[in-house]
């Protein structure tokens, strides 16, 4: 019998790309996707006619419980790191519908905003890391035991506490994500993309404080590959790998590189200037208050440290990221945001000379 997969967030960036990767690898699997209504689900139905659409929101606990109970694997990507109600419903459904002999698997998307807890508490922005990088292999307990005050921690704890012989959980914690998504609706990420958008709108690249903050990054296609590997591990259900992939050690950072936010701002600004989108080179240092007015927590995240190493997926799943680097992707990100804003090459020069 084909494995049954229940997935949330297929109209989103992560979920849309993950479904693309999964359906291409395993079209014979039985997929059901939670969508808000028939209008929202139409692009999913058009792209994947065989997928069963389930109508409801993340607040429809009964629907989510029922689908989680009947599924072999739940892949939760829709506001997954912060919506406690949906996570609770998944936990209840999986527990009700599965046993030790026939366990259910929960692949849950968190986010490395959770690693910014120390800077957030001390209100430190734009400074280098003040603690060692996290490690999801040699020191996974440092991730599963983060302070309760950390961003996303309440939902992380709920997932971890749901793990049992009947419910196998894995938390995937992606950092800055980039690259064009392959889903039918949202193909755009946010962190670097909004930095590029704001650069084009302000005419200068924003930078929080000294711009020395460090963060991890991953191409969205590589993230989807990791999720496919986890689905494959769930289907295989090998006892010898059980404790290494699921439960209290089932916490996966998903990085394939690191960046300094000030350097990213400079790269974005330099490219935008060279292409004539803006007329000023360099970066615009700003305070947290100024940044938060531009893009909320996303802008603040450019000044908070979030650094770790993704060793578990490489060791136990054979994950080998191969996507273009963030630096290589920046030109297409800036060009894409310029197109969204209706800017053309040389726009800034034309404005300056009154030719527009």
C-alpha cells in the first residue's frame, strides 16, 4: 500500500517546494493537502490532479486531527513554528491513529530564529556571536533544551514532548532560505528578498548597527531534498536508525553555509548600484527601531546571531546540498525584486537626470 502523506502549507514557499520535490520523486504516494478553500486550492489541484485537497485552516483542529490520524506521515510547514493549536491537533491525531507496531511520523518545520534568543534577551544587534555555534549532532541537547523564552520554543517543546513509540517526530530547523521555489503559488522567500526590496525602495542597503551578525543559509531545493530524505527514512522505518533520526535526537539544522549580514547588505547594495537600480553605493546603518518599522522581526533578524552546523542530516540521511550559494544567488534576488517593483535597469540614473 502506498504511504499516505498529509502536508500543510502547499501554497507557501517551503511547503510548495517540498511537495514538488516529493511528488516528483514519489508520484505513487497518496497525498492530501490542507488548503484554506477551493480558490486557494485551485493552483494545487491544477498542478497535482491526483492530490486530495482538505479544506480548513490551522484553527480547524478536528480536520487536522482526523487527517493526521489517517496519514502515515505528516509534513507540517504552514506557520508550523508558531501555531500552537495546529501542532496540538497533529499530536493528538497521530497519537490516536497510530501504535508502536504501526507508528505515525511527524516532520515539523521550525526555524533558526530560535537560536537568536541570547541577542534578543540582551537586545544586542549587529554584533558578532557571543556564544559558540550550535551543533545538531555532538550537542543536540543544546537545541532540544533551549530556553523557554526562545522564539518558536513553545511549539518545539510540544513536538518533542509528543514523541513516543507510536509517534516519531523530527524537527527541521532551516535558517535563511533562498532560491526560486517550485511550488505553484509562492516562489519567493523573505529575509534576503525583503532586504533587497528595501534597498531598492530606500536607495541604499540597510544594515543593523555594525553589521557583524552571523547567520546560516540554505537553498530551498536543498531543504526540500532533506525533507524527501526524511520521508524516505519514515517509509523505510529502520530500527537501527530510529533513535538517530526521530524523537529526542531528531532535531535537524539545515544549513549549507554561513553569512555575515553586513556583507550581504553590501553585496545587495553594490549589485543594485552597478545595475543602476539605486544611485548610492554603500550601506545605511540603522537602529533596531528604524529597521523594525521597515519589515518587523525580519528586519531585526539581520542584527541577531543564529549560527549552527547541520551534521545530523549529512551523517544519517546522506544529505549533500548542491544548490547555488547565497552570494551567487544575490544578483537574481535583486533583479527579481526590481521587477516586482517595476524598476528597470538604469532607473536611478534616469531619475537623477530627470529622464523618467
